[in-house]
C-alpha cells in the first residue's frame, strides 16, 4: 500500500476494491481494513469499497445478456503476441473500453 499512497495527490483518496489473500477471520477484507485504520495517520483518505451482490440485479444482467442488449465496450482486440504493445496503449491514457486479447 505504500506505493499506492505515494501515487496519490497530497490530499487524495485511495479506494481499495477487493482484497488479496487475507486471513481466516477477515478473508480478503484485510487490506481494506488496514487502509481504514491507517487513514488518519497518512494525510490522505484511504477508503474501502465492498460491493453488495443482489440476486435481482444478477437476474436483470442475465436477461440483458441473453437478449444481446448488454455489451461491454471494446477499445481494441489484439493477438497474444502483441500484448506488450497493448499494455503501452493502456499506459498512455484511458482507453474507451476493454482490451481483448485473443489466444490461438
């Protein structure tokens, strides 16, 4: 997390989404909990985001996907051999959609 904090503006906000690894007690929330506890001492706002998954929402998404009305925006498609070029594209700014890598 120190690397993430260094990338923030002096009074910036870091939102932790999800977790890595975790413990038996807290699962993947350990990283987010640590951020919330450290926040008062960093001069930056460290927050945790926990998504709530509802059955009704998932069923709506399923229906939209089955009807073909739900589509993900794709910025570009590239073969596996051109992934380094695609990553450079991502590093230059914000693509207007997902990057799709095709694998032979």
